[in-house]
């Protein structure tokens, strides 16, 4: 694990731990074992989202995002990039793979991609081809799994492993072939929503 979470992130993450414990009687432990509990909680939020106050829904989104970002950081390493808007805070993994955790939480609640929230995955330009191909090779999943935070964690772990292998190969540390990768040519965004594989888009 890299540097500790910024105090604002930690405060938000602990808030959602409290929300979930009050609602479901289970304590989140910042691990993959209890992440399905958060997904279940977000599904209950989805059921009441139409009648919820916007400020309340926004708070759930950013606190769940902070928690999910912390789960990812503790498993894969990385650092937070904070900005003026907490919904736009990003988690940057050691491979350069990065995303806005609150965007994932918002998509999990809506079970859809939202125009006003960033739920895309981004990567350094030289790695994008490898990310696109790894996403395309992933099997189809249900809508529930596609938008769940558990599903996003699985995908992040897989892509992270691919990029670690690619980086090692680029540095000459390994002679093993990186599975099914191609030349590192720049490419545009790819919409991968058809078949519900990985993430909806790569920037």
C-alpha cells in the first residue's frame, strides 16, 4: 500500500462504513470479502433514488466512491488525486491506470452510464492499446455484475496485472510474452458496452 489516504477521503470512506452498518448490520472491512455488502447497499439506494434528496444521493455516491477507491488502493497500491469537486477525485494506480471511484459508485446505483459523471477508465497513451485488448478479451457479464463495484474491482485487478506485465516487458525485466498484446500504437476511445465486457469506455 502506498501513502495513506488523504484525511478527506478517509472521512468519507468511514461515513459509508457507518451508513452500511446502520442499514444492514454488517461492518465493511476495506476488503473484497465485504465489498458485495456495499453493492447490496447501493442496490437499496437505487430503489429509493427517485425519491431521495439530491444532496443525500450525492453524499452516498462520494462516500461509496471514497470507500471503493480505498479498497482498490489497499489491494493494488496507488494514490489519490483530489480536486475541488469530490465526485471527480481520481485513484491513480502504479501502472498509470486511473478512474473516478465516485463515478463507478454513481453508475452502480443507476445501473447505467451517466452523462454528467465520469465512469470511464483511463490509462497512459502508450498503455491504451493493451487495456483495450484486455477488456475486449473479457467474457460477457450480466448487467448487475457489469455495474457492480465487485465487477469493477475484478476488472481493475485483471487490467492492472496486464499492465504490470507489459511494463516489465518494456523495461526488459522479463522475456515472457505478454498475453495477446499488440504494438503500442495510439488509438481512440472504444465503446465496449456491447456484450457488457469490462468498462463501458476507455478514454
